[in-house]
């Protein structure tokens, strides 16, 4: 019952937020063969700024993604791309509203795409994280879409539509979207230059990444959904600091972590001297619940379930600075 309460309240609350979104959207059906597109063909095609909803057929399945093109986009100069994945039981439109990343994309000149999962959960969808049960311990349905393949294929699709710099492709996500983001760091490190899971960092096993992946994460100590110290649901057994430490080991970081307080109530734990110039950074936010730090104000009905909000850190701004500092080079693919 608690599982469905969280999903219902979050979906309803985020849906109410997204209903006020001013950007116009259109649906453009496209058929895509998995792995059929690559390169930067989109640099010869103009595209208007703002948000557009694309309907794609990938590997025989219809998929939805909202793409926000930044203000001032020329279509002739390559720009970065950020994939931003929604949490369990919510949608791409919910994630666009929940994170307000469109504003950062406009200010800093990158395309942000909000893909949508395909496993039904309440009024939204879940991601298929390999080997990991869904919320409540429910198994992934037999025959569910391979979302790692979908998300990596989506990058190639968007490179054909927009003028994307393939060395500056990044992934982030919230909660369940954070778990699939963690998986991308392991399974698609040649595509995603860096990742920034929010309220849900994991270090999957096995983790066959071919290089050290820069990892940034944020997590509140009062998170009632994915507890900071672990011991949660079947997909959430170990703590967030343990996940960060495991990524530091994965990235072969040679020094003990340093800690600082960039803002009141915020502790930054940094692992440096990692292979390939990678870093692992954990922002621990005292008293915050299961939210996107610095995100839009949530109604009391949501914070009663998800825990308190905090404006101590602007996750979008910190994340973009981290991404901008970690492009993918040919040497570390």
C-alpha cells in the first residue's frame, strides 16, 4: 500500500506541475532500427528551440521522448546532450517539470532529452534495470524492453536530428531513473562521458565499463524512499556512501576522499586522482528527502510523502558544471 501511495501522490503532484508547462509540443512519429544511426548528421538540419515530443519506434517498440532545444540553437554548431530519466511510476513530462532543467539548458546551451520508460507502474512507467526488481519487489515483466539499448540508441537518433557533440553526451536521472543512469555508466561508458544520478546512485555488478567514469550524485539524509544509509527495498540494500566508495574503487581513485561544506547543511565528499581524470563526488544534503535538490517548489501533499525539500544546492547548476568539466576523449573511450 505504501508503494502505491508514493507512486500515486508523486504522479498526481508532478502531473499537476507539468500541466502548467508553457512550451508547445508536437508529436513526430519515427521508426528507428536499433544502432542504425550514428555521427552528427543533425548539423545539416535546422530545429526550433523549445520542447518537442517525439514518438520513436526502437527495436519494434513505440517509445516517447521529450526533447528541449536550447534558446539560440543554430543547428550548425555542435552542442552537448543530456539524457534526463524520470523516477519510478512517473513520466517524461513529470521529469521535465520536476527538474526544471530546460532553464539550465537554455542558459548553458545544451539539448536535454527526457526519455520515458515502458513498464507500466500506476499512472507512469518504470525502467528495466538489468537484474534489479521493481518498486515493491515486483519482478521485471518477461519480455520487457532493454532500456540500456534504448537509451544508447536514442543518443544516436538524436545525433541525426540535432547538432550534437558526441564527446559531450551525459546522463542523469531521479530515483529509478538514477538506477538506470548508474547502469549506463557501467554498460555504455563509450557513449556517456559522465553521469549524475540523483537520489538513487548504485554501482551495478557486474560493471564492465571500459574506462573510469566521472560520477556526481546528490542524496538527502531524510530520504524515506531510498534511505541514505541503505536497508530499504530489494533494489536498495547498501548505503549511498558505500555506492560512492564502490565507484571510486571502480574508477581506480588513488587517494582517500576529501570532505568540505560548500553550503550550510551540505557535505561534499570527493574522490580524486582517479584513472583518466575522473572524479567521484557525493553531495550529502542534511534533512532533505527524496527530491531533486534546488528543484521547483513541491506541494505539501508531495513533501508529506517524499520528505522535506532543500534549496541548499542547485543540482542543475552543479551538475552542468561537472558535466562541462568532463568531456569524453578518444583516449578514454
